[in-house]
């Protein structure tokens, strides 16, 4: 997809988010992504060609505020071909996504997180801004299936390792987005 189309798509997402009353921190994130898009366009016309997609490691992003549970999920996902990055809040995850969003194959997030955003808000942002990332949301608070984007998978805690690994395998099996 040409960069100008990506920019137009992000702009339309931004307009939709603002009209739906999305929190300002999400709207600010969209503005930063749009600014990055303009910078990237300028760099591509003058800079060196990017590395082939096969050389860029795909990422599994674990978002969990309980350090022990996060460490368990990270250890489990290290058994896959994905590079594992752990975050303790949605805000930290959004920073990683802003920097490496195209490389993120899997976002594995808890519903309840420290910080201003919860896992449901994070899931909606990921589904809107990084739709190629596989979303897996988890909770141990007796929720059946919270209101998640339709493409998200819900796994109740305590989750089984096999369920998490299956979702990671699905994320890794999907082709990486083309390098533009």
C-alpha cells in the first residue's frame, strides 16, 4: 500500500476516533503516528533502502502489570520464533507499538492494567492502528468475554500454555507486512 494511502487511512481513523470521543491520549497517539508517517515519507525519498522483512524480527508484545504473570508469559513465548517484549502498562505498550508496530505479530494483554488505559482500550487502539497484529486479551476476574474488537481472542485466566502457544503460532504464521 503506498504511503500516501496509509496516511489517508490513518487520518480517517483519527477523524473517526475523535468523533467517537476517544480519550485524548489515544488521539495524541494517532497524531504522533501521522507525524511519523510524514517523516518516513521524507526519509524514503532521501535515505537508504530498508532491510528486507525477513531480517526484521517479528515481536510478541506481552502487556501485564503483575510481574510474575508477565514473566511467565514472556518465558512461554520465548519458545516461539517471535522476539518477546514485556510491558507493565498500556502506555508502555503503545510506545513499543509506535516504534515497532509493523513488526508486532502478537499483542497478549491483560484486561486490568496499571496506568490510565486498560487492556480493552489498548485492544481497540491496536485493532484500529495496527490491524495486522494478532490480539489476545486475558483476564482472571470472572469475565466471560468482555467487549473486544471482533478479531481479538479472549483467554480466561488461568490460561493454559498450549492456548497461548497456539495463538503465538497463528501470529507467527501470518506473513509479515511488506516493507514500504
